[in-house]
């Protein structure tokens, strides 16, 4: 090769490198966000609904697009969704035909999602509807039980849930206990059910002395009163009657105490009747009803009680621990996965109001133990149950399914 030829080639290479865009200058292909259709029974107040809103708010809007579909009704959690989230309500009534698969399939086609994600029994028919459409991946997740875990479930429901699990591309549960329970009931292999724990937003739920002082003043709780608190829907499965029965024993031992229960539901009249049978309690027990000021209420409390008959992973329990409260929870469902007994809180047997009363009296008399449990509770939720961890796990799941669906032929179906 002559010197002239070498010089010419060098000039051409130099010109070529100057005219080619660098890596950071090269145009990138526009990646369409993954469209997820979340199907739930309703958007009223509840842990499942609260968790869905937290998830949507946490996911990257450039990577994920959301449509929320309520089977029965909307509610206060619908108002917490971002403005760019489309919300649809089927308006299903108890008098309607119990299965709305055809209508659901029609609406899924109209939305045209990459993924349909149904949650709990109230939305399980979306699995069959999405499979009928055949153009999207299907996720079904279980977030809790409507009744005591030991209550017998109708065999038709067991069979339909097993069918839904088989049809879905991914099956999730929010706790290992819930995973094992459904595996045992349906015969669906436990290893095929992935567990993604709920997460709590530590930037929203934290201890605040000023908020505590203001809310206690508003509620008429003096600085030296021992405030016991509960937050949740007033439903039979939450078993707030156990908390009331515990205070019946508490009243004979402690002089300055308050029980504050925030929530609304079918059990309210029953709880009110129990309080009315004990007129001397009226100054001590407050049924607040529904409230949007949960952060403030938690800060006003000295101890948080969760007496449920059954639980998945309780969002209210995580929020109380993140706020820096010592917690006492029933040893059921996912509660022992959250609370390490004697370390980050206390556990008691389901329905054992005598044991609950004993633990409450112990904590009232030992403020240093309350502080120790509270510190460890905060550490536990930040390390094991953060909202960032929950969002990352769902993002990974949605990415893996959504990109596969986007690349697959329209008629293809994806099987895990």
C-alpha cells in the first residue's frame, strides 16, 4: 500500500468518524409504556385499594400506563389516583348475574392493555375474561381474606379460584401465609405463587411531635392519658370487639386511658351497642368513623392494636410501625411476618382479649419498653417493607410480562 493510499484512507476514516453521531447523539427508539389494566372490586377505603394507589403513584409514568377498572363502585381512593390514570366503573350490582365475563372481555378489548392484573376474589372473573381476549398477559393476586382463615370456603369458589390460578400467567400473594393457605385449599403448587409484600411510604408516615400534640388536643386526649388506637374497616374479620373486651379488663386497672377506633363498616352498630352497655366507658372510647387524617391519628396514639381474625399484610400495621408506634397484633395471617414478637412488637392469640389486656397494661406501665419496640418497628419496616422495594418488585414483574406481550403476535398467549 502506497503512502498516498494510506493517507487517503486515513482522511476517509477521519471524515466518516466526524459525520457519524456519537453514542449519546444517536436517536433512541421511542419505547411505548406498558399499559396495565388493574381490576378491583371497588375503590373504597381498604388496604388493597390503598396499596394499589401507592403502587401506581410509585411506578415510573414513562414506563407504565394505568387503567383502573372497578367492578362495583368507586370511592375515596379513586380521588387519590393521578390525573392521567383512566378510571372505569362497571357498576355491578348484587342483583346482576354473578359472572360478568362477556362484559369484562368487551371492556378489556376496548382498553387494549398489555397486562390485566386482577386482585382478590371480587375481581377474579377478569382472569377468564382476559384469557378470552387472548391479547394480553394476566396477573392475579391475593391480598387477604374476607373471613376467618379457618372458615370453610364454598367448593365452587375453590374450584373457580384454582381455574383462575391455572389461567393466569403469574399468581401473587402479599404474604407467605396467604400463599400457603391458597395452595392448600386449591391444590395449586405453592412454588408457583410469588410473594410480594406490601410496602409503606416512610416519607409520609413518621413520628412528628407537633402533629401528635395538635391531634391529641383536637381529640381531647391529655398528655398523661394512655391512648390505644385502631384503624380499619369495621368488618367482622377485623374483630374490634376483642379490643373492646380487652379494655373492659383494662378499665379496672388503669385510670387514664382512651381507645380510639377510626373506620366505618357493618360492625359499627354492634360496637356502639357494646359501648352503650358500659356507660362509664363513654368518656374513654371513641368511634371516630371514617377519616382521611390517618397520619395525624397515628401520631396521637401511644400503642396500636390490630386484633384481626385474618390478615394478608396489613397496610395500617405497616403505617403504625413506620410512625414509630409500638404495636400489638393478633398472631394470624401475615402479621407474624411483619411483627417479630417481643422485638418489633407483640403478638397475641386470635380473640384472646385477656392476653391483649395484659399486654396493654404491661406497655402502659413500661414506657421504656414502648420506646424500644417503637424504634425496632421503624427499623423493621424500613428494611423489609418499604414502598420502594414493593414498587421495584412489581415493576420487574410488569416489565417481564409487558415486553413479551408487546413483542408477541396478537394471537399468541404467554404461559409462565
